[in-house]
């Protein structure tokens, strides 16, 4: 398990009002998942995970409870990313932490589709 950052609870309360902890982690199992499903994305872009979570461009509602889809464009490379983040609430096991489920680089067409068709919970000013 690797700590990525601390969550801005105020910003992420749009997903669920009851956030138990600020700590955001990624597990070794999730890293393997990303490496298998999205080859080279973890190696190339994992350094941006903190930036994606701390400064999202959009937070979009996911169909899974207490889960956010975070969209972030990294200006340096003009690349767009989609990250699924599970938020821990008081109803979850006491040992759980907010965690990255997956992340991947996406094309502009996918970015536009998500913004157009999904419920936007937060948009950066």
C-alpha cells in the first residue's frame, strides 16, 4: 500500500458528505491491475496521481456508491486522465482508506463524452 496524498475533504464532499479519512492510497493489487489493463500508463504517469486527486478539473458521479470519476488534464503534456477514486465513509470497515481503483490516459473524444453524458459534481474554476 502506498500513500498518494491527503484528500481535500471540502472538495470531495460532492461525492458523499460523510468522508471518514483524508488519506488516499493505492494498493499493490490496484497497481498490477493498472499495469495489466493499461500497459505503461502507471510507469509513465503515476507521478501525476497526487496532482490528479488534489487538483481535479472535474469530479463526475460514478454508478458505484461513494466513488468518483476524476478527470484531469496535465498541461505539460496536453494529456487527459481518468481516475476512479473510492471514498471511505463511516459505513466502511474501520481499516479502509480512500483508494485509487484505476487510472488511465484517455483521448479527447472520451473526455468530451464523459463531460457531456455524466453528472458533473465539481468543476474547477
